[in-house]
C-alpha cells in the first residue's frame, strides 16, 4: 500500500467524493499496472481510454444535458488521482474532457444534441486542433483556411500536436475564415474525423507520455456543413482561449498529481531502505530534499485550487490558470527529479513509475502555451 503524504491543502470549492474515490480506484487497479506497458509499446490504450471517458466525462456535463454537473474542484481532484499513476493517459482523457466542456458551451443545438451523449459514453473520443507546424504561441496567426463554397466549408491546412490523434472520432478544429482578419476571422468546427480529405500522420516518438498519441493531421479540400460550426467567426478565437484556460488548470492538476505520486514512491522507499544502520529517511539531506518538494507541492495545489474556484464562480481565471500551469510544471519537474535522486541508482530503474513520469513531465512546460507564454499573460496584468 503506497503511503500518503497527508497534504494539508484542500479544494476551495465543493467536491464530489464519489468521483474522487472512483478515480483513485481506477488509477490503482487499471492505470498503475498497465502504464509502463503502454509507454514501452508507444501506443494509446484505446479501449481503456473509452472506459475512462464513460466513467469520468459525465462530471464535465451539466445536469440539464444529462451529465453530473460536477465542480471544477472535483475535476482537478480526479485528474490528480489519475495522474499519480500516469501522466500520458490522464492527459489524453483531460483533452477529451476539455472538448466536452466546449461542446457544452456552443450555442449550436444541433451539435450538442448530436454528440454530447456519445462524448460522455466513450463511443466518441475527441481531439483538439489549434496548433500548427509553423504556428504555436501566436494562435491568432493560424494558417489553416476554411472557405465557404457552394454552401459548404472547405478546409485546407495542417495541424500539429493533436492529442488522441490515433483514435479520435471527433475533431474540434480552429481555422481562419478571412485572410488578414487575425483573431476576428477564426472559426471553429466540430466534425467526424473520418471525412474525405483528412490524413492522420504517425504519432510522434516523444521523450515520454506516448499514451497521449500526439501527431500531425492534414486537411486537403475537406468539406464540412454549416451545421458543424461550433463557434462562428468573432467568437471562435475567444472560445479557443477559454478552452486554453481550462486546459491550463487541468495541466496544473496533472502535474501536482504526478509530483505527489513520485514523492510517495520515493519516501516509501527511503523509509524501508537502510544505510549505516538506519533507514535512509533519517538522513537529513534526504529529509530536506523531500520537505522542500512537499512545500512546493502544497503551494502548487493551492494555486490550482484557486484557479478552479474562480472558474466555478464564472470569474476571469486566465491569470490564475497561467500561474498554476507555469508553477506546477516547474515544481513537479524539480520534485520528481529529487524523488529519483533520493532513491539513488534504483531511481533510474523502470521497476517503478518515476522514470516514466519524469520524462512525461517534459511536455508540460510546452503544452497549452509554453511557460514563457504564461509569463506574458501574467506580465500583461502589471
């Protein structure tokens, strides 16, 4: 039984303990025993992802749409529990859930009624297509073009870093509808991923987190109906930025969960391992490394819980989400590294999750806006 850190930080908003306990059990019984195999095979576990979606995506959806209507505080706690076992898999589910949030927000009743129940049941896996090979930080400069022709939209371009690319059934894509119009011309579509003119590329060979199945997707004269417009021009870019805020909150929660899991593994190890006639935990140098990491985890969790509380209240959470994502990605990387260090050479082995989780943490400084972009967002408030 893995020991507990007995953390003092608690969510500010109310939480649904049923979902949190279910996430804890799912992580221990399903993710933990299989995550290393997923990483070694470099494949996304499609059937298990669909099971996780069925279990946890309903918490995103309001009750009036058939979901559980859980709080943002519940969502971050669920992500923490799952990420303690594996970052890549949890990230894949988090992306699906972020898109679910967007589908709930669209005013297109046809799309909501067509997809929301399938998205909750796991029948559909979703992917978010915003970033492009030559456009990342400056999202308003995307080059993928959507042109209205004969009553339909024709899409051409290429997207990169598409999580869930291998198994996604539904794409939410952002494209430019009017050259030279910048953010105002960005339009968003929700459509079947198997339409003619779509090519999915082979998933990237990454440092880690292969369960997220990230890859490029290209579009060549792909036609979609007007009914597939999720957010029209003038609203599309705002919808993308709102989704990024929610995603940053999720990344912060995932990083915190990973760090907690790594610290629990390391502290359990140094309590049992002996040197010079005493457990390693008695060595002050190791105590201090772990104590510093736990302090940073407590602080990171509180930032994340503040971001979740702001979103729950309908407040502008952009700053808090930027703070949380940036700080969590930094301290989780440092803390996981220290967790490996206190285990000595055994920390390098893949017998436990530390090596897998540390390499996976490398993506969190870059996803949903780099940490430098988060700094830009924060500096604008000065």
